[in-house]
C-alpha cells in the first residue's frame, strides 16, 4: 500500500545521515460527521472566505499567510520565506540525546508518525533501529514540520522507527487547582476493596474495544432512512451521582464484576469440589453419620492414631454400648409378650 509522505528529510545521528519520509501512523479517526443545515428547508450551510475590506469571495490562490506583530502591524510570510529559515531542523530530524522511554511523561506524548527509509537509506535506517532496540533507549530530536518546530521522540517498534511529537514542557498546564482541596481520609479497608475490584476486573485488552457511539449513530440514521422506529435506548443503571457509602459501592462493584466474569466464563469452575464430604475412615456409623461435618470426624481420626491402648479402650466401650443396647431390646420384647 502506497503511503503519502507528510515530510521528507533526514535523521541527523551524529555524522550519520539517514534519509527518511514521515508518514502518518493513524488512519481515519473515529468521528461522526454531521452537516450544518438550514432547519426550515434542510439546505446546507456553506462557509466562504471573504475579504473583510471589499467583500470579495477569495479562492485559495488569492490567500497569503500573514503574521500580526505585537504592535498591530502585519507582515506577509511566504512559503519561500519559511523554506529559507536558517534552521537545521527545516530539513533534518536533529537528534540531541537519548533516554529510556519510561522517563517520558505521558502528558508530553503527541501524535505518532512512522519514519520510512527514503532513497539509499535502508542500511543506516536499520542500523539506528537496531541500536535503539539493543540499548533500550529512544532518541530525543527536533524538527520543523507543518509550520512549527516540534520536539520529538524517535523509538524502535517492530521493524520500523516511530516518531512521536512531544509537547514542549512549558505547554503542559500546571496541576494547580485540579486536585481535591479538602482533607480526605482513605482507610486501608477501602484501599483493599479497591484492590479487589481492580483484580476482579482484570487486565484490559485494547483490541476488544469498539466505537459504540459511531455504531449507534449509524443504526439511528439507517432507521430514519427506512422510516422505522429508532432503536430504544438501553435501561440505564444507577449512576450514583453522590456516593453515600464508599465501601458498599466498592463491594457492589466487586460483586457485579465477579458476576460478569462468571457469565463470560460460563458455568465451568462454578461447581464446588466435595471429595472430603464422604469421610475417609473405617467408621461403623450410618450414611447420615458419614455426612456430618469434618470437625466431628477429626477427633475420631486423631483417636485412631492414639496407640493400641486407646484403640482397645474404644473397642471395649463399643462392646459395652452394644451389650446395653441388646439388653434393652430384649427387655422390651419380653415386656410386650407379657402384655399380650
């Protein structure tokens, strides 16, 4: 697939020059495009470029670039003026140093681009790619592109070099006034429950996410075109605009997440193992006795390992109990015969 170059130049890597082309790493972004229309007749609303002095509508060739100075005066700046700027970054990606990627503040990361080797640039391109990969570092560079000079991060990914535009440090807003100002106390129990919720929700796979908004708009438009009723919105759950009991909300969230994961995984693994419910000793009790809890069986098992003397005592006690039971049974039968 042919890719259109946004910028052409070279990576300046010490005395090594690597001819490259900058191409977009992002395809068509997900966005729903609506036209502005006149409500009464549905005519399209158009925007025209009109000169504020004479009211004349202008074509692209009639428009030049102007810069307004602080005192209000305006000067015209042409493409040739910008091309002749005395900047090494006008035609080169100037590498100024290296760092590990984890030291870059994610707030500074801007739009990504692919760097493709240009004519005769394959070997130095691969050299830099493999050097970055082996060192585990990324290059910090500057280049002028699309009307301004930008800070950039060049790193190796798979078989290509990737360039990320970086925001300048003074472009990042301060966090003053963003964090809560009142004193908040979070308990260990709340943190433990939050950890449980994180573990229950599990790892996220970005490949599984889809743009549901765009799909819903397409369904709505299709329904309107076909003259049918648009899809009904799903019932909204409780949003909990104000959290009254944080622990209760966390606990309920964990239960919901566990239920969802159980549904996704099916009923496998939900069956409890009951191997120990039958009892493993040579007990002379009935089936109902064998179904009793393990806590009652444990003393019997411990008694069984208590030596020959304990075994003999247990047998003797069992014989006495059996003898008493037999005597009672005989006496009962005799009493019934006499009564008859």
